[in-house]
């Protein structure tokens, strides 16, 4: 009986074993697959949570970094202190920029302003009424001469108003054919500016010009542009009112001649621009806080620079002595590092 049961089981297993093992293997694979999918799902969930956490951390770090930059690039200065040290602010607004070219030259008296006085007839000088530095008016008596021919005394009078700048005679001397006195009128004076070939097409009579001489500045217009014999340049002649300036012939001058102008929507003072790191900008005032604001800049002239981006119209910015704010920021950073 035992032998028969054993033989029966052996036959059953031989006939059905592959299906049984296949079924078990299939169940094992399904169980393994299910476990693997669960593991993958958990790993993906953990990865997503980690990525989200990292993104949040990066955003927080960036925000903290931006806040640190704002704090590092700003300075707190009370209004009284700002006024004492000369920090001046202005409102950003539209401007007209003026394109200029530089020219250099010197001051001279015009030929109509200078007179060398001689005796009409040869003779002996009987008297000289003026000395160097005396101011005379046209018609004033300067000297008296006795003619050799008639032996009569005739008078020499000032042909123009001005100052006696030269005296070459004294009482008792013979006049002969020499200059006795020189008079120069300094109420006006001429700036003669050299205009080289590369500039000549841009500079014309009537253009506005700013003259800088002896730490003084004056605005006027170009009176003439004339050629110069045997020289590679022309002269732009500019007449200056010298009644208050008291400038002297021979003084070297610098000039900026305006050759064009164009309006821009927004501009700031050129001297307001400071550089922090590799960025150019201005310090914008909020109450008593001065914050560095980077700008994208465009065209400029001698005084203003166009703002393309980075600043709103009517923003209050430091227009004079902005370097003081920068110095305060750099000092604070140095103290923080130590």
C-alpha cells in the first residue's frame, strides 16, 4: 500500500510538477515585482520630497543672499550728518544732453583794442601826463610836444579808452620816429581756439561754447572761424566780456564747443555714478537709508548720463559727493570682515 501511494505521487508529480513549479515561480515573481514597485514608489516619493526640500533651500539661500547684498550695499546716514558732509540729492528726470568737442587756445587783445601812440611832428617832449597803469578815456591829454619846424607846442590825446600799458618817453626827450605810449582796452578780450582738420566740419560760427580760464567758466558763442597762414589749423575766435573777469592776454584756455544736442527720457548726474564690484550705479535715498542701485547706462555729455534701465523717474539719488556713501559702505564691510 505504501509502495503504491508512493508510485502514485511520483506519477502525479512527474505529470504536474512543471505547472506547479511554474505557478510558484509566477507567484514569486509577482510578489517580487509588487515589492519592487513599492520600493520604487517609495524611493521616488523620497526623491521628490528631497528635491522639493533642496529647491526650497536654494530659494531661501538666494533670498538671504539678496538681502545680504542689499544690506552690504546700503548705508544709514541721518539727514543732519548728510548735510554736514555735503551729501546732495536730486530727482532723476528727463534731460537734454549736449554733444561737445574740446578745443584749446589762448587769450589775446583784438587789434581794435590796442593803440601805439606816436608824435605827429618830430620835436621835444615838453610833458608826459600819464604813467603805466593809468586809466584813460578817449580824448584825455597824454603828452605835449614842441614841434621842431614851427616851435609850437601841440597836444597828444588818447585815441581810445583803456589802460596805459607802455611808456617809452620822458620830458626833454626827442620824439623822433618812436612809440611814445601804448593804450589797451581790456573791457573785452578774445579767446582764439585752435580747430584742427578733424574738427573743422563740426565747428561753425554761432555755436555755443563754454570757456574755462583761470578757474573761471563763461558761456558765450563762437564769433568767427578763420584760417591761419602757414598753420595746419583754423582759429575759432570768441569774444569775452572782461569787465568782471579781469583776464589777461596770453592766458591759456580750454573750451567745449557744442556741436549737437538730443533729449533722453531719464538721466542722472555724471559725478553721481559709482562702481561697486563690477556694477555701475547710484545711491538711491529712502528716508535716511542710501541703497546702491545698479544701472544700465547709455549716452552721456559733460554733466549727465542717460539711464536705460534700473531707475524710476523722480527717484531721489545722491547727485553730489556720492563717494562719501561708498566710502562708508566699504568701511563697514572692512569692519565686518575683521
